[in-house]
C-alpha cells in the first residue's frame, strides 16, 4: 500500500507522473533523432521507396518534437501512446515496402517495445496497453497475408510484450518500496522538526501569558484602570492567537486541500514559529511587495518557510552582525519568497547537490532531508526551490511558485515592509 498519511511528500502517483513527463520528453527527442538516422537503412533495403519513407520519417520526427513539448502538460499515457504510433508508423510503412511479413523491419518493432519499457517508468497496465498498441500496428496490416513468417514474428513480439509488462510490474514494486522508505524518513523528519518547534512555542506562549496574568491581577486590584489595560490585554491575546495559529498550521504533517494563499501572511506565520529562535540572534529584515495569491497547500508551504528560516539561523550563528532577510515579491508570472543570510554561503558546486536526500553541509548536526523535502514540496506545487549567492556573499534561497491565474486580478492587501 502507498504511504500517503502523515508525510509532507507528494503522493506516489504525483511523483510517478512527474518522472514520466521528463522521461517521455527525453524519449521523444531521442526517438526523433533515431527515426531520421535510420533513413540510412531505408536507402539500403528500400531504395525505390526511399524518398516517401524519408518524408514519413521527417514528418513523424517533427510530430515527436511536438510530443516532447506537450509532455509537460498532457496526460503521460496519451502522449506516450501518440509517440509510439509516430515511431511505429514509419517502421510499418518500411515493412510494407520491403516484403511485408518477411521484412526485417518487422523485428525492429521490438526496439519500440524495449525502448518504451526502458526509457519511461510505467505502471503494468500502461506497459500492457503500449505493447498491445505496438503489436497491433505491426501485425494488423499483415492480417490478410498472415503466414509462417508473420506468425513467428508475432510470437517474438508477444514474448517481448510479456517481458516488458513483467519488467514494468517489477520496477513498479521497487519504486513503491523506495517511495515508502523515503516517505518514512520524511515523516520522522517532520516529527523531529515539530518537537523542536513545540519547545520554542512553549517559551513563546509563556511571555504573553505572563503579561496577560499580570494585567488581570492589576485590573482586579484597580477596576477603574480597565480602559487603559484593555489594549494591553488585547495585544497579549492577539499575540497568543497568532502563535497558536502558526502552531496549528505547522503541527499537521499532511498537506490538506489546496487553496488561495497570501504569501505575506504565510511568511509572517512562519516567522512567528521561528521568532523565539531568531530573537537576539540575528537582525531580521522583512519586505513584502504586493503579490497575487498562489494556489497551494498552506501547511506544506509553511514547512518550507520554517525550514529555510531555520537553515538561515544556523548559517549566521556566530557571525559578526548576523542578518536574515525575508522577502516576498513577484517576477515573470511567479510569486517569489526569498530567504537570504550573511553567512558563509553555499559553494557553487554544491548548489544542486544540497537538494539531494541525506546530503548535508552541517555534518552530524544535519540529517540532509530538510532541503530535499522542501524542494519536493515546491515541485509538487509546480514551482522550484533554488540556491543562489546573496548580495552579501551568503546564501539566498528562492522559492518560486506559479501565481494563481484565478486570483491574479484580485486585490491582495499590500504588506508593509518591516525592518
């Protein structure tokens, strides 16, 4: 069974679709090049039909380029099925031009079967459907003249289909097990972070609670001072409400439903969770521009922001004049959240590697999961998380999320810059 509960990771199906999209794009580009390259074989085996076959190969290669482009949005199975038809079609035309069931091109259909199974991660049913499509394209035009050569080739194609489907089933089980292992690590990481944050929250709540208790005591001794103390009571209650709201959002490890989210507000909630850790340890500069809402799971977004702030706090520990900047802005149709520190920064050769699971620059103090999980959360929302060199030489982490087109024209309350 798929482990989806209590983990901030995308579901197995979401991960598979993302992997399929990239694989289909690469496979379509490779197939387009091979289709043109194998025109040399047409020149040798079917010289009388070389030009028509070349035209068919060029047309199919151009359509494969369209498939490669469509792979990012269209359903993976539909794009793969279209690509298989485009690859097998010119092969079938060459087959009919070189003797039909006795043509050597019939066996080259096995390359299509093997290529799809090897280059694209497939579910067993998907592998079965694509292999059935390939076999049908290869054998149906030969149905009227079906003889011993075609029967032999059909048996080979059928065996290849069985092997392909069995291999897809085996790989699918392995991917499930690998996903479950990573999900378990992610769940434990979330619980560890939650315990750390909860300890800080207990301290954060004690301050406004003590202030509230003091004001109530003074009010009981001097009821006439109620008007002057109500504002202080309200301020303490507001502070406690903000802390509890941030705690509620951070405590849930599952993402919940996606909805329109104000990035400035989510950034403030993340800061509330980390305020106890950041206070008196670093100067924090907050600058929020007017940004349309993004469509995301706010609890998962909060985990990313808390993790980035925690990493920034670690980066500036012991530095002279430690400083952390938290910015929200938009650029080129994307909503951006940037966390910048004036620490040592991330070496250029590690800016991609730090997002790999279990890779950490903190030694024994880090588990190497935080940035990986954060980048996975960004990816499942259609965005990216990247590392850059900051203006002061430290690290700058940029979370880029697509702006919700349904809310892009709505006014979003402008957040004032905080210093």
